[in-house]
């Protein structure tokens, strides 16, 4: 349906990158922009979390190097927390029929 992107280093500011510390939990807001779909009763919505959507978005080497120029690549692991300490949620605005 839709996709969005947040580079971890730019999670708070695109002007001043700030690298993440492995093992630390950070909040992210990912805007999926405006779209409209009719989801029929009983159908489900799936969410995919990935560190790549190449070639739509340039790959992230996960090394801290400049994006788009580094040839060394590292694996990344994304964890979506959904506990009382680290709750997660999606906002799905509804338009009445």
C-alpha cells in the first residue's frame, strides 16, 4: 500500500546526524504519507520492517559511513518493541462512509 523511511542517524534531525548505540531502544516516527485504501471487513493489514528498499531508497551500509558511497556492508537487525515499557502503535485514520 505505502512505504516510508527513517534513517536512524537522522531520527531527530536531518541537519545533525546522531548515530545509534547498539542495544539501546530509540523511538521512531515513520510517516507513510497520505494514501487511501478500502480494507474490507475481516481483511488484515501487514506491516513489514526492513533496513532496505533498494533501489527505491539508497541502501544503508550500517557502518556509519556516508550513504551511497561505502562498499563495505554490515547486517542490521530491527526490533519492534511492544511491551508496557516500550509500547508501539500505528495510527490508521478512518474516514466514515
